[in-house]
C-alpha cells in the first residue's frame, strides 16, 4: 500500500485508488469520455445506504450519460439496506476526472464495502 490510505494501492509503478460506482460511472460512454478507457470492475455493495434519483441539469453530464435522472445514495436508518454496484481500480488522475464529472449534488466520501474493502464513493452532498 502507498501512504496511510487503505484504498490507495500500487499496481506496477502507478498508484491506483478504489472507486465504487452504483450509477452512470458504470456506463461505457461515460467511462470512455471521462477516463479515455473502459474500466474493469468487480461486483460489490455499499451497506447502510439507500438509493434515490436526482435530476441532472448540467449539459455536459447529460450529454455523456444520456440520462436526465441519475441515482444518488443517502445513509439509511436500516443497517441492512445496501446499494449494489461495481468497484473499479483507477488512477489518481482518473479520480480527479470522476470528481469533474459529478455535479454539485454529489460529494466524494470513503466507504467500507460489503467485501471489506475501503473505496471512494459519491453520495448526496
């Protein structure tokens, strides 16, 4: 591991981070336009969260995703609630690109996934 952050992992010579997506960051078009490549992800889930929808008005995000309503997650009062998605290993630069893609309705937080891994995820701001 690199540094004190458990979600920062060194693969070959380039560090990588774990990013969990339950929404449009799983779409091929969004990945190609945001990262310039397709991501290889593994199934996982965020526990203690529930999913809602948020209306997107940002024209660039609408163009990339092709969807007016995007999923968004909020903490749940029910610890058994979970949101399924994919965990991706990406570079710090790709994480910055993901930050640029997400609109102000979202904030990035560290979460512990069902698998036990810690990853970044976007939740309701």
